[in-house]
C-alpha cells in the first residue's frame, strides 16, 4: 500500500481542494495523510476517511512562520514511512523537495495560485525575491505538477520548461433535490464566500449596499481584513444589510450557497495571481445554481461566457456596482436564463470529471486507480 503525505500551511477546516484530492487518492488504495497547522482559533476537524496531522507553531505569520513551518515539516516527513510527497503551494515546497531528494521519493507539486504574484507579495520586493529564488531553483526540477488554471499553467510551463497540468478547483456534483432551499421573496441575497483579504472587492461591495434595496450581503469566511470590513460596516450603519457569517467548514458551505441569488467574485487586478484566478467560489456558485457577477479577468470570463451564467463588472465605484446588481434582478428573463444554464454547467464543472486529470498525474508516480 502506497503511503502519501500532503502538506499545506492552512488549518484544513475550509480547504476544499486538498480534501477532494485526498479523497480521490484514496481510490488508489493508498494510505493518505494530510498535514496542516492548528491555530488558537481553529475549528475542530470532523473525522475524515484519510489521516490528519495538525501542528501547532510558535509563529503565525511572516518569515519566522515560514522558516519554522518548513524546518518542522522537514523533520516530520524525514522519518515517516512514505512513498509520495505532495506539496501544496510554494510555501510548503522547500521541506517536501529536500525530503524527496534525501529519501529519493516521488514529489508532486500542487500550485493553488501564482504564488509570487499574490497581492501580499507584489509590492514587497525582498520577500517576493526570496520566494522567486526558491521557485526558480526547485520548479525546473519538478517532474509532476498541476495547478488551478490554464493561464497559470502556461506561465509556469513557459518560465521553467515543465509540463504542469490543470486540475481546476471544482466541487462535487450537487444533487439539489437533497438540499432544502430557504425561500425569501422579500429580500435577495448577494453572497461572497472565501478569504477576506485585500483585493477581493469587498470594500466596494460593502459601500454599494447603501444604494441597493431589498438585498442583504452575506460574507462567509475570515482573513487579514475581517476586522477592517466589520468596522467599515459599522461606520456606515449597514449592520442590517451586511451579515458576516464567519468561517464555515466546507462540508456545511453549500447549505448557504444554494440560498443566494447572486454570487460575487470581484477580485481586483493586484497582480497576475488575481488576474489569472479561477477561484473555487465561482464553481461553487454555479454548482449551487446561483448566477454570478465577476471581474473581467480571462479565466473567469471564459467560464461565464461559455456557459452564460452571469455577467461582468469592471471596478468603477460603489454606485455603479449597485446599479449593476440592481440591473441583474430587474432583467428577470435574462436572470432566469442564467439560472437555467447553471444546470448544464454544473454537470460538466464537477470534481467527478476533473479528478480524471488527477488520476493521470498520480498514475505516473505508481498509483493504480483501476482498483
């Protein structure tokens, strides 16, 4: 039985991607362990079919955290009985790479984003330079890798002459018959779900609620700017129109998503990571039958245009955003057409289809999915 260790720097509670991949790898008969971190405010993790290891760290952010994380992960993995290592994102790659070289084990790299182009690094020259050096040293030596979008894969393939595949972060197919939807005729729900970080268009969305009637904005998630967003809502006296639901385990998330009337993915152009983004929330909205409002970025726009499930908004100002959202609900025929089209898109954009690419990647490191 193959033993696989997947490493990630989050606390595993809301990470749908690593969960789906771990479950898919179980289909090969492998023994799968997912390694993450545990924070003071981390929610408990329900029992899963694979093994879980969460490590408490002295540091929680910055250089000290990443150094501690990779040193401790290296020591943890170095003495484990294992056959395949999976590094999720660049921040977990150094430890995994060193262990794979020392122990001559297969290494697979899952790039969840264009790491050196995330907003937190774009304007910080030294940290970005450090991660770029790590990327340039290790990535050309990676034989098995995949990422979340075609644009990111093409960029890495051109830069490092590798063959990075694309495994999009789509959800499992959802049978809506098994989900009870709460009907509310008086108010529409605008939904954002995901990390609450800079560049997600949340400030503009909150400000726009002053100009939108009979709607509530629900925000699901947590992140670096959570407190700033809550303060913004209080200052504008929008507490009755903007609801923060906090961090919700991914197993429960769809119960909220299906009750939305429009889902937003309004990333700002703060670097190539957002510009090339194909976020899982977009696919979650579609799977739940919810029309979408997105930024005019190539990957997201390609999906929305192909399936005709929503519209595009180019960041201008809160009043224009409010006008766009009001228009979504006013044009009922177009809106209903979008909802109908999500049914077709949902059947194609599901993990049951996407994991076939994953099987192909991992078959090259000795896993057999025909069992």
